[in-house]
C-alpha cells in the first residue's frame, strides 16, 4: 500500500510507492521501449492486458474490455494512490504519514499506437477531452476526493514508461503544495485587485502580444488563448487558458472542448516543430473537488517541454534557469506555418 | 544580462539566462561529452581555457592561472548571475523582474580528470571542502549577497555539462523559495518545541537507526551523521548533518572538514555501489549571508541520486513519488562493506 509522508520541515508530501519499484539496480536511465502494436498493452485487441475498463467511448454494441473503443479509462496497474483507504494519520511528533488514499486512472487516448497528441484528429482529441471531463464529473463526489490532476507524459525524458498515447488522472486526498501556493497567490491578487489574476494575465498577454502563440478567432465564450508565461520555467513552456473565466475544467461545454482540441493540436505541433519533437508534459490545473466555482481561480493547461535538466541549483533553490526567453519562444512558434 | 523574473501568481523566481542558450533546436537530450584530459578545459595544463582564477590551493611558488594547483575557483564562463548589477526592480502591476545580480563560480576539484567525488582521496576532499568554506567567507560580505548555495552535478541526468569533477557556487540577491519554506518550517518548530528541528530529527534517527547510513564514531563535536530522510524525494536520497548544532557551513573547523570528507566519501561510495554509479546532485544548505548564527537552522548536505524522472504529476503537485522507502535504501547502504 503506497504511503503519503509529510516532510517534517516543509509542507511537502511524498508518496512512498514501493509496489511501483523495480529493484534499485534497475532504476535510472532507460530508453522508452519502442513497442510495436503487437506488444503494446494499450493497443486495440490487447484489452485483456490492462485492468478492467471503467469507462469508454465505443462503437454501439461493442462490449466493455474488447475492441471497438475510441477512448478508454482504466485503473492504473501500478497505482500511486489507492481508493477506499481511511484517512487516519499516524501520530508522531516529527513524522506524519497516512495511506495514499485516492484515485489513479489511465486514459488511453487512441486504439492505435500513437505517440503524440498531434497525431490525433481534432475530432478524436475532442473525445479525449470530453472523457477527461466525464471522469472528473464521475469522481468529484467520491468520499475523500479533494484535488484532481490530469497530466500527460510524452517521451522518456518526461517520465513516460509506456509509449502509447495516454493521460493519467489522479485524485489526491489533500491539497498539493503547488495548488496551495497558486491558490494563495490568486486569492491575494483577488483581494487587492477584485479581479482573477489569470484574467488579468490574459488581458495583458492578448494586448501585448509578444508572448502570444495562438488565440481563438471567433469562438466567443468557448475560446482560448495560448501564450508563453512571463516567468516560464522551461524553454517553450506554453499555457492554454479559456478566455471566459471558469475555475473548473469539468464545466467545459462540447463547443469549448472542440475549440480546445483545435488550439491544443496547433500549439503542440508548433512546439514539436520548433524543438524537433521534444519530450513534454501537459498538466490540467483545475479547481478542487471541494469547491464548485471560484472567482479567483481559473483552470488552464500548462505544457512543459522537457529540454533542460533540473540540476543542483534547481533542487536547492526551487528556482528554474530558462535559457530561452518566453518572448523569443513565442515569436518562433508564431512564425511557423502549417498546412492544417 | 540574465534576468530574475517573479512568477505573477506564486512566490517563485526564474532566471532567464539567454546567454547560456543554445539554439532551441539544439536543446534536449545530449550525452555528456566524455572528454579526454587532452580536450578538457578543467584539466591541469588547460588553465588558459577557463576564466581567470579567483582562488586556488597551489604548490608554493606556482603562479596563478598555470599548473601546480590542487583546487581552483574560477568565475562561471556562462553565468546565471552576474556581479555588481543594481537591484532595481522593474515596476509593473503583474510582472516583476530585475537583473540577475549575484555570483556564479566554479570550483574545480582536481587537476586530474576525475568524474566522481569518490575518486578523491580524503585529504584532497578535505581541501575541496576547505575551499568551499574559504569562498563563502570571502563572499559573505559582498554588497547585495544574500543567499549562497554550493552544489555539484555529477552525470548528464543530474544536469552536468562538463564531466571533470567540479562544484558550483551561486550567491543570490534574494532568498529562494526552498530556503524560505525550510526556514519558515524550522522557525515554527523552534517556536513550539524550543529545539532545532534538524537536531530533533538527528536525535530520532540516531536512536531509531532504521534510516541511518553512517555516523562518526569518535569525532566529538566535529562528527556527522548520514541518514535517508523520512520523506525522501528520491530513491537513496541521503542527508549528512553535523552532530553539533551549527547554522552556517563556513564555521566548519579543519577537523570537521576532514571528518566530513571521510563520511561523504563513504556515503557516496555506498550510493554508487547500490545504484551502479548513478547521476547525482549534492547540495549544501547553509544559513544566509544576512545572518551569522541561528538557533533554529542547521546546515547540512543533501545528496539526491537522479534515478527517477519527474513527470507531469511532480510538476503539477510539487509531490514526489519515491519507489524505494528510505528505510530500505538505508538498510541496503548499511549492508555494503568496503575495504577502505
């Protein structure tokens, strides 16, 4: 059973997930196995190699756990968080731990052996985003569910261990430090400005344009803007933010999902072109399950190309050193032209 | 000129250091060049390939910037922080930046082409640690110097770009978030317990023994303990902590430097044996330059083997997932026997 442990000095938690361990000698740099469809547990026809499916979009009449699906959600086979564990912290003056209770699902994004989101059609990516929404709606009322995170790891340098395109959905029983810090910052800005800080950033970036990568032309309330953030931690880090204020991803409409799919595909194609298909993570930051709508928080997607290595300086300070100014990254991405 | 930029939402800074940039197309996974001594700018005889030396331990009579040295400090050729810049923040409602003013030095730890600290003799490593102390003492009274960090990156996966054994020393004009969080946690513990939290952890680990890796037998006040921390972020993460309370590394005595060299070499050899020579970082966490002695802070060294990859989950939450419980890592390291 994985365990959540709190650092005795700072408000940071780690998950000690022994069941996921290889033998220590096997840790370290390994290339991602370039599985062919024949050997891939996520490809259509291999449904018996995954855990049993929780949800799927399927051809009508096709039974669960067999072929015929377009998007498929299954429990993670090596979960870092396990449902249904009571939240009874161990009592110790210095050290606190409790069972890592929560949810850890995998969303398999295509029946075909795709390697990047840019290989999905806009229609298929819309379905994927719609499944994200559907899983969040299904999970938000679970007992003890507090903070949901959907993320994708593409490439070994981004932490992927399976090549076939998939996202992971975790639900944590506690608020993670990144979200606590963001919420505290957003609340402080809201108190002093009576405005959502993400809305203020959007306004600024749309007007200034030097960090803008793409924006919806005519999608109205279902529109999005993509820009490189002012304090980008990584070269070509890009955020995609809904133009209309909304704190929770799961309030997405079908029209907005389609527009988000269009802009995500466009932005990721620009990143792949500029950096020659880098490893990347994308992360959906959304409101916690114990709130429904917040004026000071604004859901968004952060795309982090993994082309620099964190070193002792980053571990020691929490700072990041970024060798590409976001203004330059955005200019390069704007200058790329695509047929599609 | 590199620039410090504050994130508009959270209290996190990035350094935009364009001068360090390759062309974006050249970013990404590159193996560390396995330079021979003939091609290495840090090897003895190549002193004209580095910036001019600031400090060195040399054979008596050998002139600066030539052969004859044992340890050598030079300014970083591609600094992320540059001395002597005024701290005038740009004024903007959302975005704050100022010149990245500070110090960025390289300490070359051997005239020979060594790749790991374990290849140094205890005597040579004592000299290296003594040079760390000497540089901190020299820099602590510089105008605007606030927070010093000494760290070592060994191996490409740990962010090293030059193979030849070296450490880096940075001095920041502001307190980094990692140190702010640690200081806040340590202060809170001190207020409620009237004890340094690191001293409390030491007591616990020395008594419990299950996470202990090594300890000084008879070094008295110059002794150290090495243990895997309770909430280890990485497999085999190990801290080395002085047994006697001290907030600032630069108060190290020569006897303590010699004992620290002995225990560092021993611990790093155990890590290299257990994980088959992993990439690693070590980081010296020490009190800030605007304080001289603090009852609630305790300097220490954190060794982070880089055998797991941070993925979307870590970026999104600030949590770490560690597949090897620190109790197991410590037991494995204790069980290893060395001739030396």
